[in-house]
C-alpha cells in the first residue's frame, strides 16, 4: 500500500534524486524515513523510532534543524551523497523540495581547516585520438574549493603528471570525464593514492562547447584568454566542475570570482612518489605528525595553514617571487618582537574566504557576519604592527597594502554599527540588530518593549489593586500568558479572571486584557522576526557582494601568517637564508634534515654538486644515514624553492625544475605490482621526466631482482642519467661495483658515510666523506636489530670464509654429512670442495659434469678447442683484485661473446 502524508512525500522526493540518502525538514527537525533512517541510525548511532502512515509503520530518525551540519559532514565523510529537502510555505500549509545535494566536494559548512577540493579530470577519448597512448595523453584538471571560492585549472601532458597534480591537491571528491571514468587503471591508482569519492556528472557537461560557455558565463567572456588557458581539456574540466556544483545546489558558484590558471613550468615538478617519499604532508605511516609540513607549521590561522601546505606541495621556480618571500622571512626572523606582535594580532582571526562563501550561499548567520567584522578589523591592526618597525621596509608592507583597505573599513563599520553583540543563533526570531539601524524596526521594538513592560508589572498591579498575594505572571506553549494565584487566595480573585487550569497548590487564570496583550506581543514578535529576517538577508547580500574583497583580505592575512610561520621556525632552529642561483650549483655547508634535527642530536654534513660534480654515488653501511643525507639534500632544495630558510650553516641552491625520488617500495600485490615492478616503474618515470635542471634521488636501484640483473640495471641507469639526462643525482647503492664508474664517467664522484670499527665493534659516524666505502656492515646491523646470537656468529664465520674464497660447510644437509662449498662469484653458484685448497666441483655434480677444477681438462673429458683454451688462459692470467670493476666486467662480457660465437 502506498504511503501518504509526510512519509509519502519523503518517498516521492527520494525517487527524484540519485543521492544515497535524503533528509527532509519537518518543522524544527530534519527527518530520515524508511531504509534511510535505518542507515543513518546505524552509521551515526541515532535512535530509530517508528512513524505510522496509512496503516503501515516506517523507521524514522531525525536531528534538530540547527544540528544538521555535523551529521551531514559525518555521513559525507563515510562516502554518502545526501540530498536535503527544505520546507517552504504554501497556501495549503507546508511542502518540501530538494534544495541541495551534499557531497564531499560541495560540503560548505565543514569544520576541517584543510582545503576541500572538488576535482574534475578530462582526457581525450579514443574517438578523438585513437592512435595515442593514454599514458602520454593531455589531461585537463580543474580544482574548486567551494568553502573558499578558489578555482584553479591546468593541463598536463601525461598520466603520471595528472596523478602528481591530484596527489598534490588531495581532492575529497573527483568527477572524471567520460574517457577517464572508463579507465579502470587510472581510477585504481586514484583509489590507491587518494581518499576521494568518485562521482559521476552529466556527460554533456564535459562537451567542449557547453563547458566553454559555462566557464565564460561564470568568469567573464575574456577570462580564459586573460589567464592563458588555451587547452580544450582544461576548459572541459572547468566547465564540468562548475556544472556539477550548480547541480548539487551548494549555492556557492557566485563565490568563485577568479579563474586561476597555473602551468607546470611555474612550479617544481613533484610526482606522487616523491611527495610520499619526502613525507611532505604526511609520513609513510599516513599521519601528519612527523611530516615536513607539521614541522614547519607555526601558523595561528586556518587560512595561513592552508597556504603553507600549498607552498610545501607546490614549490616555485619564479626567482623574483622566491626572493620576495625570503626578504620577508629574513625581516620577520630578525625582528622577534615585531614578529610576535604580528602573530598575536593574527591569532584568533577567522577564515574570511570561507565566510565569504557562506555569505554568498546564504548560509551565513549573524555570528558569521560578526566574525567577518572582527577579522576585517585585523587588517589595520596588522598594518599598525608592521609600520614603525623593522618590518616597514620589508615586502610585508607591500602585502598588507594589497586589499582595498578603505572599502574593507567601510564594511567593517557597517557590520559594527548594525549587528547586536550577542545575536541569537537563528535569523528568524529577532534580536539581530542594534537600536537605531532601522526606523520601522525601532518602532516595533518600542511597542514590543512597552507591551513587555506591561506584562512585567502586571503581577505587582494585581496585588495592589485586588489585595492578592502569591501572584505571578508567566507563559508557556500550552496556556500562553496566564496569571497564577496560590490556592489559599484563589477564591479572592476578581470576577473578570477566568480560570484555565488547577494545579496542586495554585490556579491559573486569564483575562480579556491579558489575552489582547498576548495577541499584540505575538503580532509584534512575528513582525519583528519577519522584518529582521528581511533586513538581515539584505545585509548578508551586501556582504556577499564584497566576497572578492573578503577573499583578498583573507589571502593577505594568510600570506603574512605563513611567512611568519617560516620565520618563527627559522629563528628557533638557527636556519639560514639560501642564496638562489638560476641555474647553478648545490653547495650546502653543515646541512641537516629539517624534521630529524628536531627529534635527535644531528650530525651535519656538507654537499657539493655542480657541472663537474653532478652525480654522487653514495655508499656506506645500512643504518648509517645514507637515506637521511639524500632526503635532507632534496628537502633543502625544496625549502629554498618555497621561499624558506634552510637547515644549514650556509647554502647556495641552484633552482631546479623538478625533484624526483626512488626509494624502496612495498609489494602492491592487490594492484598486481611487485616490489621490483614498482621500482622499475618509478625508475622509468624518472628517466623519462627528469631534465638537466632536475634533482634526482635514487635510494637503491635493482635490489629487487637477481644480483647481476640488478647491477646491470643500476649500471645502465647511471650511464643514462649521466650521459643523457645530466640531472643532479644522488645514488645510494650497495653495489660497490658501481663505484668504479667514477674513474670512467667525468661527472660521477663517490662519497660514503663513514664508520669506525675497532675490536669488532662498529660505530656509525654519520659523516659523509669523499671516496667509496671499503665494505658493508650488514651483519653488524643484523646484530643491532636483535637477530639471535648464533645466527649472527655463524654469519660472520661464513662471511670470513667467503671473503677468503675458502670452502663453507653447509650444516644440517639431508645426507647427514657436512657439505663443503665455495661460492663462485663469477658464476653466481655454490660449488663443492674437498678441502680449503682442494679441487672444486659443483654441488650435486661430478668433476666431469663441471669441467673439473684443475688447470687441465680431465683425461677422459673432451678436448677444448683453441679459442676456448685462449679465453681460459686470459681468465687465469687476470688478477681480479687489481683489475678495476669496469674493466673486469668489460673483459667478462668480451669472453662471453667469444664463447657464444663458437
């Protein structure tokens, strides 16, 4: 049987939307019914009751109107799209209609300080470029933060670049274009890298003509040309995002007043792998604590923190902008008192960008507008904190002059003169405005106050006129206004009193005059509420008209906050201003890791790289600090290119166009990718993407496969980076064979992390010195890690015998007898041995099968041809210990080719 009434209206509205859940306003509550009520009850631990409708019972759960936002946020964070149906008046009473659909990217009233980006991503479909490789296709990207009104677009040239930008912005919701939504490989990577909801938009919104019209309608006819957007893909992504925001009914498109175009060449390339490996915004374990951003962030406002995050994830290449930031940080770092005064002034400021969006959407209440007032007041206060101090001659003075301070002051004064200091939470009950704001409102308030005064003095008048005691006047929803008299004197009330209720110790009465006064008060309260609601709507619209100004002021205060944060950290950690060159060397004296130095006593190290010393092979023991040394080098470059001081005694930093890292990876079996496959994909991206102006960090290459395969890949990658890419490169490796390349490749140099070994005890000095290390200390690390003593002791014995090329006894073999074996480095196999100096045979084979171990072939074996004899003679005459690794490997390759040719 079909439900009727409220439940029927709910179910009918639910059929109109593709949202997962619907909540419908019913008076002072938003209600969920049927399956939606059960879902919400389960997810949010809400009490579920029953609602009867036409003989049937339906589950029902609800929340107060004023408390909807946190429940919406919780549902959206769990991945639900929630439609909201608001109540409106009709001639027949009340009705409801869907006013908005709340999704992760269109949730306006968020309590999260981080940016909440909604992203659109578009790629050409096969019908447009049937022969192109999707990995090399152009992508259009648009990022909208409805909470602040920011709107950014760009185009990138590959799938890897698209993933890097998505990881950089970290959108909470992604709207893929038609070609992308059908690319499961791309979407799988998105799910892997991002905690984003994937939502499908109307495919027509991505149509080039429609998208271009939408963008021009939003930002102006010449906006695309003025900001240099010439990519059809970028326009498609932008138009689709705008259409999606409009379709959800968030009501904030008007807050998006500026189209910001950015280009890859403006910023340092940081692929998703590099951002993770350098732990820019979160650690490898996934938390913010311990990341670079967490270490640097001393901001006192939410917008300042958001901007600092943007700087960290989007380093700049603009030398002028970086020098301007460095000038500001230097001034703030050296003027401690002025800096703290600026920060104290900013502290407590509200998020003007988000307040502007709330005003535009019509969701800002009186308290939100008071927050606008209070934050606008900070603009002249911060200016005063800068003027007359050492900061007056710094770029901060220019920053604070950017907004229209006269208009901002005018808006502040209007809000200060208009709104009551402690207004109610809702905008419909009156009490929002100061006296004197509106003549009509003042007249209503005067009449209301007179009526209230008559009521407030009624009890005393009744006592005097009628000689009554125990008289009170009060009001409730059931009885309205009433006179309450104690039972002991209730029979003394005058005749015009009409009894309406008897209580245990008193009686309640009304009079015609009291009822008339009540009607008058209710009329005045309703008139006041209606008038104030209209006046407030007009005021909110005037604030919304200044949305761009509020965004300007908000971004100005955020920039000063972010710069002060960098200066605060620089001053506390004794960081120095880097000297920037473009291009130029990387020369760091006593450099430190910006995060690690805050948690432990740190051993500083120097770094010198230039055109003649552009490729450093870093060797040294495990746990000695190789990885830290390389990461700190990358982070020092990154910090310099966000305009920050750096952790060093001195630093000259040549600007780079990209930072690329390859660090050990975990198996990603769920995605069908092993450690070695991930390693090779990351290496491939670096070899394809890095340029002569890039910085490359390779922390092991080729360790995920067989030894000779690994050495070969690492060798070839080194040659390619050195000869073709020519990027500044630090390459940590345990393949000591690679250190020989320094003798043959002019830009390759060896450095190592030193260790001191005395009487079997090893101390990691954590100092980086020129030259290659002479050995590894893996067994010592195993001992430090708590590997059982017998295992460590046995490992040392085996290692000593392998180094001396002596036989090793394999204990516990199936035969019950010890088996002697020598590891043949040239073949990569174990061979049996009769004694330490005796004849060697392959384990499990005979002398005849192995060709014997003596200088001559066995008497009963086949005779060797002259070419093979010659190769063996050269092999016997080669001194392995004296031959450089490069030359030795070249000889081995030549011998193999000669033998294969026979």
